[in-house]
């Protein structure tokens, strides 16, 4: 009798093992209540939406010399949070000028008011409807954020984004908007030969089909925000701001100014990012000189 019971239990255990391999495991719970930022990993994953434990902690006040862009994006986001009409946004322009940082700063500013951020890589843009289905009905407001977005000439995936921005009403529903950053105004490479297709008709310029196709993608973003290289004075203003934040000694400003300009020259860029990196380096150098490590 005991042998028969052991045999039955062994068979049941083997059957359970088979069922576990056949039946997929329940997807993990999405931390809606504890996370404010999420990353979309792909619809094929058992956990397509994962909470980000430590989102970037940057404030709107930390973004310097982009006041016009900050004001416009802040206003659009406040409209969105209050259930008023608001636009999808394209932030385009020079690298390191604060495009993505501005979006992250908005999350920190308005997370308590229900704003949430979902990072979506370009490779997953075709899955935007899946993301919208997942957040549908929730009380939070979601920004679907695609950073450093651009497409190559032979990349047809941009058509998915076009459809999501203008061909699908679900993206413009009450709790989801798309914010994207790019170094390209039209998100696609532009070639001289395409401008040669332009025609002059009755005093008006009519673009060729190639240019029209590229413009039609970026035009689907209702709000364009342009970011330009910093002037020398703007760059030095950001350097001074971050030196106070770290903090770092700034009593010899002429020396710091010279070093900061030399740093920018080596990098070939004057931007907020380069200013922040210099301030970190100067702060670290100053602290090390004041209290060198023991050998």
C-alpha cells in the first residue's frame, strides 16, 4: 500500500513538472504604486514593463540657459496633467543641451501629481499599442519617452511612429503623450539631392517627395522645441551653477574660467553636459588636492 502511494506521488510530481513547462508563469506585478519611471522591455517578455528603481534626480532649476524651451514644455505638461488638450513633443537640436534632462526633470517636478514616465526604445515603437493598452484606464498620466530618436534612410520603422502619432487616436487619449528627443529636426537623414527636387511654382516652393515624406513625420509632433549650442557666456554660467551645487571652491574665478574654456575646447563643444562634467572634475580635483589619499 505504501509503495503504491509513493508511486502515485512520484507520478503526480512528474505531471506537475510537465505542466510547469507548458503553462507560462504568471507575469510579475507592475510596481504602479511604488515606481514613477518605467522601462518598456518588449512585448515578448514576461515582464514587458519594469520599474526603474533609481530614476535620474534632476530638477527644473538645474536646467540653465534653456528658459524658453523649459517654459513651453512645462506648460504643455501642466495642460496634460490637468486633463486639458496637450501636444506630443519633439525636442531636437544640439547634443548635451538638456533635451532629455528636461523631460526627466518634469517627472521629478510632477510625480506627486500623478505624472509617470515610460522609456521606449526605438526598436519597440511598433509596440506602442501594447503599451497604451497596458496603461489604459489608469488614473496616472504617462509620458512615453523615446530618447535620441532618429531613423536611417532605409529604416521603415518610422512609419509605425507616424501612425501612432497621427493615425491612432489612442495615443492622444487622456492619459498618454509621446515626448521624443533627437539631434535631427526631421528625424531622418537629409540629402542635397532631395532639395534639388524642389519646384518653383507661382512664387511658391514645392518640396520634392523625399523631403515631404521626412517633414511629414516630424510635423506629427504638435510642439517642436529647438535647442542650440551654448554661447561662451552661457557655458560659463552653467559651470558656475554646478560648482556651487557640488560644491567646489570658486574663489579664483579667472583660473576656473580658463580651465573651463580649455575643457570645452578639448571636447569640441560648449553645452550644459560639458559644463557639468567640467564642474565634477574640478570639484574632485580640488577635494583631492585639499585632502590627498594616504599612500
